C-alpha cells in the first residue's frame, strides 16, 4: 500500500517485535493490531472507549486502543494480551489467576480486563491514587489494593456476563 | 470517518502555523473525545495537527509558589502528582472522579478543558442540535434531558459541560494559558467556558487556531482544605449528575476564604459566587451553609425532568463544606 496525503508508514513495536506498516490515518491502533497484524486478542466492544475490551499497554500504560490513532503512535512500544506471557511461555500471573478464579463467562472482555489489571497493579505500586484512596495517603508510598480499590480502578472494563466478583478475586490474588 | 491529513507539530509555533495553513484543521491531543466525535461524524477535520508530543508535559512549581501544568500532562499523571495531591487535593480528586484509568492515561489537560458535551442530541447527526448545527433546534429541551442543565441555560441549548477537572480549576482560580498567532494570553479558568446564550456552538472563549499550552494554579499553602464530591448513576465511570468543588479556610470560627463550584448543572463549571459572598466572614455552620447554597440556587431553572438536581447539588456542596469545616486547621 502506497503512502499519500491520507496514509503514512509507521513503525510499531508490538510485544517486542518491530512492525513497519502503512496505515490509513483513520485506523485506530485497535484496527491495526487486529486487521493488519493479526493480533485479535484486543477486542472491539463498543468502539467508543466505554467498555474497555480494547485495552492494551502503550509504553507500559493501559489505554483504550479504539480511541488511539495508530499514526500518532510512531515508535511506541505496545503490549497486547498476546505478549503478557513470560519468556518461557508461562502465563502471566494475572492470566493464571483469571483461570484459577474462573473470572469470565464468555471471555470477550477478558483480554481487556487482564491488560487493564496489569496496568492498574503497576499504577498502584507506583503510588497513583484512585477516587477511593484516602487523600491523606503518602504520595510516595504504594497504594494497597482493597476490594474497593480494585473495583474502582477496574471500572473502565465492563463485563456483560457479570463475572465481576471473580474478576475482583483474581486481581486481589495477584495484588497480595 | 472522513479521510484526513496527519501532521505532527514539534513546537508550539509550528502547531499554530500548521493549523493556520490548513483550513478545517483540529489539534489532536490524547484524542479520547476528538477521535470518538470523528467516528460519529460530529467532527470532520480535513487535517489533524498532532500536538501530543509538544514539550508541554511538565508540572512545575514557579518561584512565586504557583504551579504550572503543561497542556499535555495526562490526567492520571496530574492527579498523582505530589504537588497537586498535597496543595490542590480538590483537583486530584476531581480528575480521579472522571472517566476510567485507561482514559485518564491518554487524556490531556488541554483536551480535558476542550472536550465537548455528552448531550446525546449533540452526538447524534440525525437529531437537531444548535451546538452542532446552529439553527437546527434543540432536541433535548422537550426530549430526554434528565442529565441537562439547571442553571444558565438558554432557549438554544441546555447542555452541560462534562469535565470534572474544570470544576476544580474554577474553584482554584486557575488561569488557562493560550498561544495563538497573535501571541500569548491567559484567561481565568472560571471565564474560559461560556454560557450558551445564542451561540451554543461556542463552548469556550478560545479563538480559532489558539492552542491551550498550560494551566496556572495560584499559590496554595499545603493543607488548605479542599475537596470534590460527585453524584452519578453508577458508583464509578460515569459523568456527573451534579458535583461540587470546594476550597475552604476557617480561622477563629469565621470563614476566611471560600470557593465553591458546581459541575454537571450548567454549560460551564458554575462558580457559586453568591454563596461565597454570603459565607465569607461568617460562621462555618449548617445554617450558614444552607442559607448560602439556597441563595445561590434561587437562580435555578430546572427542566421538566431534572428538578432533582437542585437539592442534589445543594446537598453535595453542603456535605463537602461540612467535612472541610470539621477538618479545618485552627490556626
């Protein structure tokens, strides 16, 4: 595909592999991951940033890939659910916990839930507060994740099967 | 979505030049609202000027004790910044009350200020909307308007501003820094957003091509009590039905300093100046809070289905005032 006023070449590092792709400027990161790179783990739920099924990590931070234009992420490092496993192929502790806790029914929201949880745990460890964190908490200290904290921090991921109680347990297992 | 050119600006000057050279351009920050509006066909830019990598990503204390927030600071980073958490807790809390963890990681300070209303009629091309298509009418006035304004609305538009952050900025007497081809200027955050009047298409005082480069917070002593409280239809991740941002200082049982702003009830963050004037210098007790908030809300003009917002916002503000008064340092 040639570049023109409406298409550009971009270099994306996805799960450690560098990809050079020509993207229509209208393509979201989600569309490029799924349609051009064949990584169908991230899901298109609402396509409006309301459900979280498309959650991936960009430069280590969780984001809604359906609202990011791929062309704006030149040279960024992207991690999808396909890239969470360890070097020897072991499941990520959150993937293991979701299986152990039966934290899904249909599974459609699961890749987004897991990527979101990876981001949420890193944010809490870095001391980032949530709406339910006591404002008097020391900004330099990691935030302990109570169930209320997990529910608040995971509120950007909807599960229409209603697997929330087990999702909270799975995240809690890894947060401990 | 309509095809568009994509240009990345390296400097603020380059951004405003690219904008001027490409009629119909829009600035792209985090994109969390703009990209969505483009999908819906509400925004149809011919060119996007990407400003997300401009060197405006810092929160910095200035020599006079004020704090400057770069326009590209992400909402999550601003909420977590130690200076903000220690001196401006109302701002941290308001940011954390908005959107989701994922959205806050992408959304910028400038973009948060410039986000558009979530009125469903504005977002639906098949419906009339004076904000999106001036002169087409307002579908919400006689339609579904439970979430809409109770203060300062007009016959043309009853939309509310969706930002939580902007409500805190109004209560903090922040300044919005703008850069245009005519130079730089600052506008009080409180005056940055407009009431709809007969120009509901104009959300803010920003001129075409001007770029938000930062927000300036006036000096605040650590420990100045401030807080934000929000009511919404679910426990998290929903826009405000109503919210209240309050800054309060009590000395010798008298109110020495008070700022109150309401969210979710008007086309802009609503500074409750009548209530502030009624409270200043007086006692910080239930009767005073109640009198002041009732005086402010005497101006409310609720619509058919949103009269519940009048007591809701009054009770939210009353609760925050009560909490802050109880916590006020006795110095």
